[in-house]
């Protein structure tokens, strides 16, 4: 059964490097996390693509049973977060700029 995990990174990130790290972490985790299958091997697609504040990727991997998705996502996301931190890859959040307009004085 396929498991699709969406992951967003900063626009400052190199897409090839992000893809490589995601695949490496998934390959290391496959077989270590219950229900996470090694075959077929995990892969990444740059979809849905360009977001408002992030480059959006999808990590695609295989799990044994539907219920395995929760533990696999939980453990894999922690590993990815730590690895991104080590590699200096930022996971962005939306930033809003608010401009306040001053009222004109009455004459």
C-alpha cells in the first residue's frame, strides 16, 4: 500500500538536495519502523510543486497495512525534521506583512 507524505521546504533549498535527503532518510527507516517496507524503494516527486511559502514535495513509500501509516509518518517525520535541521534546510511557515495606513488629519 502506498503512503504519500507531503513535505514543504524553503524556497532557498536546492530541490535535488532535498530529494536526496528524503530518499536517504526513508531508505534508512525502511525495515526499522514496523510496517515500513523496503520494496519497492521510496521515491520523491516535486508535487504539488510551488506553494505560497514553500517548495512542496511528496515522499512516496510503501507500507504493509493501512494502520501502519500512522507510526511510519510519525517516526519518519521526526527523522526528516532532525536531518533537515542538521543540513540547514528550513521548513517554512507563512509570513504575513500588515501595513497600517494612517488617517489624514482634518483641517
